[in-house]
C-alpha cells in the first residue's frame, strides 16, 4: 500500500485512469496534473486496463463505473479476485454520474475503495485520493468478499443483533 509516501504529496503516484469517454479521461488527466501527479496512464476499456495492470507498476486506479461493453465494476471484481497479483489490493476510486443506491451497492460489494460523483473537481479528487492512501482500512478476504473493509466508521460500536462478533460490546 502506497501510504508511506502520502505525506510527500502526490507526485510519486502512477495513476491508471479507465473510462470509455476520451474527453472525460482528458479532464481527469488534467485534474491529476493540477494535483502534481506526474505519471498518468490511460485505458479506454476494461481489457486494456487489465493488460496495463498486469505489466505496469500502478499505485492507484480511477475508473468509470458505467462503461460499455464492460463496466468498471467488473474491472474491480477481476482485480479483487486475482489472488496473488500485485494489483489485487490496489486502491480503486470509482467515478460515476449514477450515484443511485444500486450502483453504489454493486461497486461496494465488488471491492471498490471509494466512489466519486461526476462532475469532478480537483478538491474532491484530491480528498478521495488522500482518503484511499491515508485511511488504513483492512483488506478483507473471505468466501464472499475481497476488498477493503466496507465498514466506514471503524471503531464505532453497534449494539444490535447484527453486531459483528469480533467487535466487543461497549458499555451503554
């Protein structure tokens, strides 16, 4: 995980931008340049992105979630299910206009790290990048899920029937 370098800024990052819209990829590349990211690699399709991930050292993936013919959610699923691959645990920020509950749940369940609503601003992009690089969320591997811990508020206790057994019961 690239977090140790995060205090030095974003210059060190190599970011893979995946989107089927060339104009949107240009917007994202320009925003990353504003944030001083030196290395931006682009892919217009999920198959092209998967080939880049297999061969190039990437620190962060920014992907459109709704793309044709293969969407970014399938890219994230493939990454998370690639046991032993150097890209399996990479942080992934999904970008989408479709912020409906169905899209968000599918992305979360695929193992996405963060979701960013379009249109983007440099400030939003920087904030999301810093979250995925600096907030230490455990990487979970079990029979039904591979990805960053989906619980957003680690440390808060839930006092109900659905409380996770690993979490201690706090005093009320």
